[in-house]
C-alpha cells in the first residue's frame, strides 16, 4: 500500500472532490476492506449509489478490489491503495473542483449557523492575528499537528468500534498573510461596507447534496 496517493490527474481530482467519495475512502481506511453494502450501511446511502462512487474511485486508481477477502468470484470487496490522499496546491483545476466547493460549504455553514444558533460540535472561526513570520510558521505546524492527531484518533477509534454511528465532518484551515484583496474588493466603497474582523464563533454545518456524476 502506498503511504500517500498524490492526486494529480483530472480523473483522480474529480473523484476525490465529491464528499461521498471522500467519506468512502475514510470508511475503507477504518474497515480495511468493505463491500458496497457495508459502505452503504456505514454512510447511510443507497447501495447502488455507493457502487457507482466505488466505480469512479476505482477508475481513478484510488481503490482496488481485494479478492483475497471475497467469498466467491461475484463478491466484490474493495480496499484503498494508499494510507492517505493529498491534492497538491498547484494541481490544475484543483481550485475549481476542490477549493471552491469547500468555500461554498463554509459559506453555507456560516449562514445556517447565523440563522439557527450555536452548536457545540462545530465551529467556524475567522480571527485576525498580527504575527511574525516565525510565529506564523509555528502556528501552521501546530494546526497541521492538531489535524493529523485527530485524523489518527478518528481512524483508531473507528477501527475499535466500527458499528458506532459517525457523521462526515470536515475541517478547513487557512493561515496566510492577508495581502490579497477579496474578490469583491472593487465594490467596497461604492455603497457597500468592507467586512470587519470577527471573533471566533460557532455555526451549524449543512450536509452537501450528493450528485451521481463524475464532475
């Protein structure tokens, strides 16, 4: 098994961009190997939908069949080809397929949280910090370590109790100098108000719709 599958070609990028396919890769990491029916039970999705997404992942080379775990020749069992999957920032079309959908999800998370109130199991925070380059590098490492620690913990505890109900959560972290103007910067000052820095706040997330297409 590869340590990291680096997403570079368009087929793999489209495959990993879909939230249900991301969930399937995580569930396969938890279970080690699984059938479409097992993954349907774990995700709460119809088995025929899961089978479709498994075919997309297989076509992209991100999962393979595991005949050693099959009951017979008709039994299709799947496993991951890598321990982790990574999209490189410079990958062509990564912004369109990965970044923009994530930002749209974050926007909807904030909107729904503002309308319905806080929940303890989710947070959307936008904080303004004044840092030296060394401080920013330290904070970046700490954020990466936090995400890695919780990724490892979620897999370990999922393997220990695979039948326990779990939901798909995502964490979107961005730490960078605020030296780029926002997309609507040209409209600021023309009857609109520039956004103000806000303190961390909690917001309710939303489930993303599932579309059975490769795009």
